[in-house]
C-alpha cells in the first residue's frame, strides 16, 4: 500500500483507521514525512498508542464518515492521497458508502484513494464508482494471504482523461 504513494507530491497522506500502526509504520518507512501523515482513528486507546509510537504525525480521534469535517477542523487542506484498510466489505453498506464519499470529497483532482481489502472484487461498487466518476484498478494481489487480499487504487475519471490527453 505504501508503495502506491508518490511521496514527492506535496500534501498530506491521510490514513483511515490507523489501528495498531502497521500501515502507519509502512507509510513512514516508504518516505512519507511524519509531518505529512494524518491518521484518523476512532478508538481512544488506539489514538493514544499511535500518538506515542509515531511522534510528529497528526492523529485525529474521529470517524472516517466525518472525514471532511475532521480535516477541516484540524486545518488540513492539501491532500496527496487517502489510504484505507478499513473493512469496507464487512461494514453496513451505507457506512462504507459514506466513508468512500468522504474520502473522494477531500481528494484533489489528481489525488488517489488506496484501499486494502479481502475479496475478489472492488470494495467500491460499480454503482458508487459511476456516481463518483471513479476509475478503479487493482494495484496488487496478495495471494499468499488467506483469504487473498487486494490493493485497489481509485482516481477521479477527469484525471484519467487528462493523463491520456497529455500522452
């Protein structure tokens, strides 16, 4: 997941659901500067752990369904990418849809949402991709995992059209 991030691009990398910090650590190891990493976590104990383990990063206690407001309240306005390992396929459909809507709403035109998932298909439904004008591609398969896992990248279609026009 961390290799999908262009660390040279300006802006914050937003991690949804920091948990115990394994993705956080990988993002930092891949070159994301601590000052550019914003971790959203709703569990207070995990927030405290993340803040202790990763000094210099911004840890925000809150729900990813309220991402735009959380970032606005924290003064985060320039976004590079959103990274999520939230279990979208096991969340109630409306909750997962809201999280994706929020993640896409904070991305600039050239931003990217990177989603880890257990499942054969995209965790963002074709219907939601159409409504948000998203292009999806599987960046990686992790077949050694049981069940197999995937990393999906989502970009706004306008970006894809601009990239093809420039080529």
